[in-house]
């Protein structure tokens, strides 16, 4: 009995017939059930296979694979009465096609099992019958390794060409006693640089500081101007060590993390917890009683027809971010009329305490004011998470946030000591998020010139940052500050109105580099205004890590490489060499022949 050959499967096309998995010979179309021995014996005797398997080497010395394909209605036949179209793929073309397919799979976050799917296999056979797509194993190993090396080489090249970069660092606990720390390098394009997995005992500020310093040294200390981290205590402690090692680098906290902490502090106050508890009790009671749930849905549907409701579904706070609680409040407020109508109905059996709560006007007032306060802060969290959020906007944002919170606290459920605690939390949040470099960015942003938002202390700290970076860039401090004076007074280069109107159409860093490059201040402004205000790039990576792990039993190293390729591929401009033709037209005629008449 012949021994099974490792490549036997590629000579058969799988299909489902009468609920059973079958395999059709690609040469003579004979069908078998899944039996590797019989399939191997068939290949040994198949005349059509023996014809096409006896081929001479291609011009490049590699053997080619030719497969006779049934002359279906959508494929040209070899001759007017012919049955087969002869197609061939040499090793060089097969390798290049595998590379292109793998790149497309990685860039689109497609599952690695894509090429194993029968419908994709049929699609490939229509495009190129002799082409055999790579397996999931190849996509997660050799092809991934090659693409990772290629992409990372381009990432390091892009970082090397950048004049100034920012190191972004964020960590999270994934399993007991271990954690993952992500590092991105913004040029300002936020490339995924690397990640490290550490045990709890090594997850200290000293360890993190050493990791940050290693990345800074690898990238080039002279071009790193800031480090942005999350609000973990170890991260914040590591700032001092980084700034001591590199005096020109500013270590700052993620603004969205700081505001999220403010949100969490408000939700944890006794009064807000009480509102959340009462709201959740109402939602659970209505949704867990079948008759009440169906009545709510029916009456809401009726109101939709009458254009008086939005078809709300009562929801519990399932999301881990700020939207969970706010969505629960919204669902109750949007269904308020229906719930009150249900509470007033004598035919519905509703627990007395729930009925009284739904009919209590103060409950809905507390719910509305709480929703508005939390929604305000949540919007600022999302605003700072946007990819177009800028460092210069942080100072102005806190000024607005403080004003709005002050106005809303008086109408909220929070009282006395709780309101003071919220304002104290806001102070801590601002202290974490706003550093001297934020003030410098605010003063250098052309859109904020002439606005009096900064305190005298902040202005002095901004001058210090500008002077410090002037020395680091080997610029004349006097000339840089003189340039800054003309910029602030709108004199010299900045005298005309046209240059100021142009800042509405480009980023502040582009404005300085493109229109003001002749000024001594330009290099300093360009470096500062490119710094991102949050660790958003790492937060997006975190979610991608979680979704990638769902793909199957990939090792941590495989997951890291796959996420790196997926992320960075979409940040790098495709080069022409990625799509360069493998052969000349003459060589193509030799390696790929399709006879048509």
C-alpha cells in the first residue's frame, strides 16, 4: 500500500455533497470520500496527473506546477473541442502570490483561515487555477516572519528619517501576575514599536523606566522630545528617572486617562452610586419580568408609529468604559413616558416600590442631571481620544471643563462634601494632565495667539521649555525668544493677515515647518506641536491584541508579530517595489501559458 505523500491534498478540491465532505481530483474529476490512502493510490494511477507532473524545469531553474482545469463555461478551453485549460505556476510566481495574499490578509485583519475556506479556494481557482493558496500554518509562521521583518525595516527607516518623535507607553494586566507593556513611536504617525510581557514582581517603576530609556536610546535620544504614558502609579514614578536621564525630554500623562479617572471618581460618590443603583433596579425589574418587558416593547413600538418615542430598549451598564452608565440612564429617560404609563396601569402587576419610584418626579430629575454631568465628562474623554487631538488643546479643554462642571454641580445630586471632592479630583486630573510643555504648545499654536488663558506661572514654565529645547537643538536662545516675541506680537513674518488665516487649513506643526521655517523658533515649535496628548495609539493596539488572540492558539510572539504587521502596514505608504513585476513579458510567456484559440 503506497505511503501518503505530504502534498496529496493540494491535488484535490474539497466540497460538500449530500451532507458529506468529498474530494474531487483536479485532473480527472473523479470524486472520493476523505481517505488519504485511496486518494494517494488514485494519483499513482491517474493518467492526466502523470502527464502534467512530468515537466522540465523552468527558465529560472525551479520546477513549475501545471494543473489541467475543466473547461467550464466561464473559462476558455485549450481548443474548440478541448476539455482542459493548461495552467502553470512556477515557484517564483507562487512565492510572490503567497506574499501578496498574506499582506492583504494582514492589512485587512482577515482571519488566517481565509485561504482554507472552500469559497476562497474556488475564487482563487477562477483567477489562477494552478495557484495553491498558503495554509493557515504558513500565514502564521514563515510568511508572517518575512512580512514582519519587511514591515519593521520600513518602520525603523521611517523613524530614522523623522526629525522628532514621541515615545508612547501603556500597560495593562492580561492574566494573573503578568502584564503587557506596549510601546509606540509617533513620528507623528504612531508606529507600533514593541511590547513586553512582565511578571508582577518586575512590573516596577524602575523596570519601566529602564525599558523606556532603552527605547529612547534605540530610536535616538536627540530626536525624542516627549514620553506619554498612562496613569499607572509605576508609570508616573518612572517619569522622574526618564527626565533625569534625558533633561530635554518631557514625561507627561495621557489626558483621556486623567479625565476617565475624574469620571470614575464622580460615579463612585455615594449620591451617584445611589442613583445608579435605583436606575439599575428599575431596568432589571422591567426586563426580567416577561409581561412587563413585552408590554414596554409593544407600547414603545406604538409610540414610534405616533412619532412620540424612539424605540428605546432598556439596557444595563455592560460596557467597561464611560458609556455603560450613561447608556442605562439614556434608555430610562427615553422610555420615561412608557414606564410611567405602565406604572399607572391597574392591569399590570408591578412591585409597589418600583411603581412609586417610576412615578416619582424627583427620581427622573436626578437621573437627568446625573446623565448630563456624566455625558459631559464622557464627551471630553472621547474628544481627547480622537486621532486629531492636539497637545495645545489640553489647556483650553481643562478651562472649559472646569467651567462646565462648576455650573452643573449645583444642579446635580451631589451635595456639600461630594462637590468639593469632585473639584479636588478635577485638580488632581489637571495636575496629572497639564505640564509645562502643554503650556508651551498652547502658546506656540497659531490658533491660540492673543488668548489669555494661561497663568503667569504657566507662561514662565513655557518659556523654560522653549529655552531648554533651544539648547538641546543647538539654537541661539536669544534669537529663539526674539522670534517668539515677534510671533506673539504678530510682527515681521507674522504681520500679514494671510499667514494667520492659513493656520485654519493645516496642522500647527505643518504651519510652522511649511511657512515659518526661516524663523529660529520654527524647529522648537515643530517638535513640541507634534507631541500627541494621549496614549490613544496604545489603547487601539490593546483592543487589537485582544481581538487577535481570538483567532486561535497563536503564541504570544506570533500575536505580537501579527498585530505589528496589521497595524504598521496601514501606516506605511505602499512602495512601488511591493508590486514590481517578477518577470519580463517574455519570461511570463514561458512560465505561464494558457492556450486559447
